[in-house]
């Protein structure tokens, strides 16, 4: 039996077709960093592996990519669109924070803000609440991975409440719509890619609201 469809696959349908390879390259890097954290039984070794990726991404700005498919995809799809290796390397810190004994939620949340900054650059648009939406996305993703933040980000959701994102950004902010849904259902964790989540994405595409 095939594995259940992930949320990302639902959201991917909303990405402009010509930008899907670029978004795929972006999230492939983030997934590579996530896998290190998920599979690290020794935080120190995990930190070394994360540092390798950070340095490899930074080198892409001055050197050809090594024979690593995800780094080659970055060179082919993201660098020509103005997304530097150094900018992508900044994602590493949010994952490194999850290896700490007491994770810094500010650093974890900034990873989401950075992903949304890069995604907005690809889409050629921006919004004053975009970083807030990105932080919400990172927060919910970390909770899904088993991290306990303590307090829910109620203030962040309040600031995003009834804020309408522009149509051009909704292929990206759809991820924050699912994050707000997750937070609203906590501590229950809804399975990914359910009909309810698909409906939430459609509503966001039509109206642009996260919460």
C-alpha cells in the first residue's frame, strides 16, 4: 500500500508550474537538514553533519556544485533566480537549535521566516506579515516532529487573524494556513493530507486568510 500523501504534495499543486523545480530544490535542502535532526542520536555528530551542509551551500556562491543532486538542483534552479547559497545556509541554524538540550524557539521560528523570505523571492512578491506566517509554519512543523514549546503562539495567530495575503503569495502561505489549523487542533495531531486539510488549502487559495 502506498504511503499517505503528505501535505507538501497538496501544496505543491498550487506552486506555479515553472517554479516547481525551484521550490522542490528549496524544500529538498530543508528536508536534508530535517533528516539529520530526526536521525541524530548524538547531537554533536548531528551538528557536524548540519555544518557540512551549511558550508557546502555557502561554497555554491563561488564554486561549481559537487556531485550531490540536491546541491546541483540548488545551482540549477535557485542561484539563477537570485537565491544565494549563503541565504540557504541560514536555514541550518533553525535545525541546529533543535539539537540543543533546551531548543531556542526564536531560532527555530526564524527558519520558517527564512523559508518564506526565499519563497517570496521566487514568487516575486512580499507582504508585511510574511515573516510572521513563516514563523508560525516552523513552529507547527517542530511540534509535529515531537518538540514541546510550552505556550502556544496565540499572539502570533492574533496578529495574523483576518490578514489577507495577496494571491501571488498564497502558493507559499498555504503552508502557514495548515500550521494555524494544527495549532487550533492541538494537542491532537491531525494526519497529513486529509480532506479537511485539502479544503483548508482551497479556502486559503480563494480568500487568502490564514486564521
